[in-house]
C-alpha cells in the first residue's frame, strides 16, 4: 500500500535539539511511518520535494487565549499559518470551565476581553462538559485545555477580596481534582487579575493539592512581573516544592525600565531550583510589549465585586481622583501604567464600543476627548463594560534575548485573539515565524535546532504528549515544512494581521491543512486530554 505523504530531501530538525540531518519522511494513517532515504519509485499519494527546506514537528503554542475564538472560528487559520498544530488554552487563571450556573453571568462579563466576538451559550458546567463542546467542533489545530485558578475561585468566592476559609479551600481543591480527572492538563493562575489577585500564597499552595494525584502542571502569571518578579519566582517555587508538582512561569519578563536586567536573577533562581530537584520551566513571547486588559492599570481594590463594581467606582468623582492619584504615584502593585512609562506607552487594541480609539495610545485618545489621559482610559473602560484590551511598551530587547537563551524557556505566544475588525498584539499572528526569522536567522540568538526544540519537543514534554513534538517513527504526523532563508513574521503593531512568509506546508495528524498560506479545506485537529 502506498504512503499517504512522502516528503523527500528535507533538512530534518526533529524537535529534540539534535543537529539536523537530511532524509525523507513518510506518513501513513496520520502517523510518521518511516524516516529513511526512499527510491524515486516509492509509491505515495502525495510526494513533496523538500530540497532546501526544513521539516520540523508542528509547533506547540502552549499558552494561548483562544478559548472562545474556537467557538466562533474553530479553524484558527492564523495559528496554522505560523506552523502551530497544537494550542494550550485556559491560561492566566482564566478558563470557561468549570462554572456554576449562578456564576455564569459574572464570568461571561469578566472574560469579555478574550471572547473575540463569540457569544457562548454556556451550555457546559463541568470541565469535562467544556471539552465535549470542543470535541464537537471542526478544529483546525489540536487543543490542550487548562482550568483557571481565577475561574475556580470565582465559583466558590465570586470576586470577594478576603482570605478563603478552610472549607472554601477544600471546595476549590476539589474542583481542581475533578477537572483533572476530566482531562485538564493542569491549572493556571493570573495573580495580577481578580479574583486571583486576592489569593494568598498559602491559598494557592493548598488549592494546588488538587493537582497532585494526576501530576498536573501549575502554570502561573505571577503576582509580579516587575519589581517583585524575583519574589514571584520564589512563590512559584514554593508551590512546586510544597506539592511536589511541575510548575511553569508564564510569559517571563521584567516590566518597567527600572526593572530591566532582573531576569538574570530570576533565571539564576530557576537554575538553582532545578539543581535542588524542583521541576520548574518558563515560557516567553518574542516581543518588547505586553498585552492585557486596559483595566489592569487599575489598583487591585478597584476590581472587587466584578466589572459592574469597577464601573461604579470609576463613575464616582471622589473615588476617581483617588484612583488616578494611586495609578500615577504607587509602584507597590503591578502598575501597568507606570511600567509602560505612562500614557504614551499604553495603546488600545480592543474596545468594541469605542472602536475609533483602537490602535491609538492614551495621549492621542485624551486629545480627542479633551480630558486627561487617565480620564480617557476610565471612559473607555466604562463604555466597554469588560471588553477592553491594550498593549504596554515595557520590556527590554536585551531581556528578551537573555530569557530566550535559557535552556529552561520555551516559546509561547500568549495570544489574545481579536474580535472581527478589532486590532490585536502582533504576537497573535507572528510569534513562531518571528523566532525563526529574527532570532535565529538575523540575530543568531538561538540555533535553528534550539528554536524548533523550544516550539515543539519541549512543550510536548512539558504537557506529557507522548505522540507529539518530535519527528520519530510512530509519532503523530504534525509537521511543518518551511524555508529557513525566507521565513519571517509579517504582523506589526500597526497591521497585526499581515501574514507570515516562508512556510510551505502544515500537516495536522497527517493531513495537509495549509498549502503556502492557504487553507486546504481539511480540519483534523483533536481535543487532547492528560493521560
């Protein structure tokens, strides 16, 4: 019987970090059937000449916010065009499940900034039911789902800013354990966001006990990525040590010019921890601006009670003055406004009820409104009622390279998809080609083999995916064929939807899904579950 696909004469970078080698790869029934030099008369339904091209495992983007976008656009061609064949969702403590009926409206409103134009019917309640919803979709990529610690806490404590009782901690840990049994890969946290920001270190450690039985991964957007970033690493290491579970730091960086260089200390702490037996890794996106809600410029106390309470506080003139004063002068919380150097470094990406401000910074918006930049930000937040997103110019290029070089760091986009017509951060559409074009070919920050490992074999190992991430006989045929001399990202801050170039073919589970940037009509992604 002929092979389904035969890719000949390719430079194979197998996803292990080993040096490339020249060979052919045959695919049959969704798996890699053989790696060898085949004669020209070998039968195959499709034969591709890979001369001068690199064949790599499909890229695994372990940290994305594609949760709701999958409901509106299960193909997500923008990911496939980058060579991404598997996505991790449920990040930064924010997941659509599990969710109790009386908390649905609260969660729906709070997650507005990642809903990406979708209108979910919230027909699920448990984590397992959420996966069943995803399994019914015609997925373009494979999906690995996490539960969010913020969502878990919201189920039990809403947006209350108070310590959890022992009974509440037990209830949260129970929800975590149940979600693990239903297929979650682990739990993520977003400790600058409500309600996660209200959780003590002791609470996080206790709730993570629910991960232990199935060795779930705890992945954290830490309590600080700025002046307290070293302390954030220490807290994450405590969670790992107290529970004997693997942990991962999300999108590692040091925000704010005054904190640049602290990544040398954090990476040193990670190195020491691993020597001492703590299973910690990190991920990173290759950009010097970060992206999150516009509401993240607000002090933590403003968020208590949810989005409606935020809006009421911003409408109160006395409270508004207090909030402005704290934002402009207080560095003792994750103050995104100060980290970005003030109003000129804060750019609106998504504000569906004030679309005219998308793509503009707060100075430009303030000039149009004829009010102060912070008042302009507050008016945008009020108008959009929980649907807002911005980017912040706060990261050092030297730090990006320092972090990227660490053997404990993998690549992940942290992509926040846009609603139709809205802007987004260029990382959503350019992360993987940017690494291969800018940081491999141009900057030589990484070797080709290192970069591919950080985008395939490494995240596959972290997730425990035994059949993905490496080119070996018997592995799933998630593959990307690209030109190492031309591959690059196209997306910019001005036009984040420009497509990457240099990627010829993308195969998902053995089926050609992308042909020179065009969708073939095939949708072969699967929902993955932790084993």
